């Protein structure tokens, strides 16, 4: 009997040990599972925190800079890869942007809010603001999806915009900011600018400054009399320019007729037609055949340029003479001299040396004729060859009083540049 009791006691003790061990193991496994779970949750949190920090760093690294002149008027009726209808169904613009940050930037949406006269641009009764979304095909209130991404370090990136033909953004002359443009990126940053760009004065006591408006006229074998949308016999696509005709002083997106009696003009009775500052290679070649239009050849073309100038100084002056120099690739030049100004309300032509007094803050057109064209070489080309691609001639112009006493004055005018396109369509 005693042995039986000992056996039962030992068996119960063994069972208790096993149960105790199972309980201990369960506690250990539970603690271990809790530790593993907590560790996994912490790892997930840490990964999310790292991603958020990385995302924040990328967001902070976005740095878009809007290049002058901010918005530009598209001159072609069709945008390659997007669609046609510009200036027929849509008013088309582009924004030139540089990405100076270290990350790629994707534009998610563009807002435009016009602060000019009521009813103009993106103001009541039109949508205010105008909201533009990316689209693979051209449509009202869109921008080209193909141009919405900017690579790191990419400069002069053009983003194409389309607004309804009934909606034209106010663009006064002289330039006064009347549109606020906001560019929203996919990371939530907002970059904004006003258009037209605010006039900047560099602080000289006497200076001449161009707002960036520059236009070109030509006559001879090629004649800008036909090169605006309402010209007699004009057909969009046949002629290279298609901007509408405006009245003096007209904005940069308009053609303009100026009566200039000192210039021998046979096709339009003393009137020069100025259009946006670009010409084709053929025009340039015809001008090279006869710089200044004095040769009388049937294939000669005379080129005229006007630049919008503001007297930003503190005293009045009379313009007596001036010069212009546009250059491409160092040694290729289009040079000319000032032959007069266009000034007053209504606008009146004054020959060089017969200028009225230009008061501080007043604006005028400085008129130049291109009378010297020099071509040395182009990249990969031989001496005297022409550009084989679209190129910009850029530089400056000047005006002076030509006096010998304390009334002497001279000023420099910054130019927006003259594009030479290979053809109308390229």
C-alpha cells in the first residue's frame, strides 16, 4: 500500500512538472511573439518614417525657376505631338521653366488668375481662376501631358497651354503684371509668377530699358505686309506669321502697322508692318544678298527692328542716334543703326536727330534698320555658310543724345532676341 501511494505521488509530480513546463514555454513563446510583433511594427514604422523623410527631402529639393518672359505666345497653329487649332479654336501659350533642383519634377496642375480689367482673361464672367489639367490631346483649359515632367537640371523646358479662343490673357503695353500663374507639382509644392513680368530697373540715374517687346518688319522679296491674320490674301499656314493686327501701342502678341514716311515703301504707302521677332532662313538669305535693301535685286529683303524703350532715368532726353547688334555663335552678326523713333499719343514717327524730349517714365519705340550682316562660320560648317537649324540672334541696342556738354546721355537696351527658323513649319 505504501509503495502504491509513492507511485501515485511521483506520477502526479511528473504531470505537474510537465504542466508547469508547458505554462513556462507558453509564456516564453508569448513574450517572444510579442517582441517579434513589436519589432516588425517598429520596422514598418521606421520604413514609413524613412520614406516620409525621403519624400520631404525630395519635396524640399524641388526648385523651379520661370524664365523670361514667363508666358510666350505660340506662333504655330499646331503643337507637335499634342494637336492643332491654335488661334482658331484655342489661344495657345507656353511657359519656359528651368528645373534647378536635384530631383525630377512633375507638374500636376496649373492655375491662372487674371487681375486686369473685369471680363478679361481668367476673371469673371470667365472662370476665375482658370484650372488647367494635363492632357495628351489639345483641349481648352489643358496643358500638354508630354511636357509636364522636368528632369533634374533641365533648363528652358517649354510647357504648352491651351485656353478657349474667347479667352485672351491681358498683356498690356507697357508691361504691367495682370496675371498670376501658379504651378502645382505632384509633391505639393506651388511655384508662382506674375505675367507680364514686372519691369525691373537697375538703379542708374539715367538709363534706357526694354520691357522685352521687340518686333521685326521686312520688305522686298519678302514682305511682312501679308504676315498677319487679317491681311489681304493671307491664309493661315501659307504665310509664316498669323498674329492678329493690333493698334499702337500693341502688345507682344499682335502685329502692328506704323506709318514711317522716311522709308521707301512701295507696297503699303509708307507703312511698315511689324510682327513677332522671328524670320525664316530664306528671309535671312535674301537680306544677306542685299543688306540694307540698296541693291535692287529681286531677291533682296530689307529688315527693320523696333524695340520698346522706357526712359527710366530722372531727366528728359532727345534721341539723336543709336545702334543695334544681334549675334549668334560669336562672330555672326546682324548690325544696324537707329533711323528714328515712334512716340506720343497718337503715335508719330520722328527721324533720328529730330526727336522730341522723352520725359522720365515715358515710353517709345526705337527703330533700327539692319544694314550690316556678317557670317563667318557655323558649327560644323564652312566660312560664309548659313544656319542649318533654328538659332537665336541676341544682344543689345543703344540710344544717345550725341551732345558735347552736360546734356549728354546714352542708354543700353536689353533685347529679347531674333529667332531665325529653318522654315515656317520648323
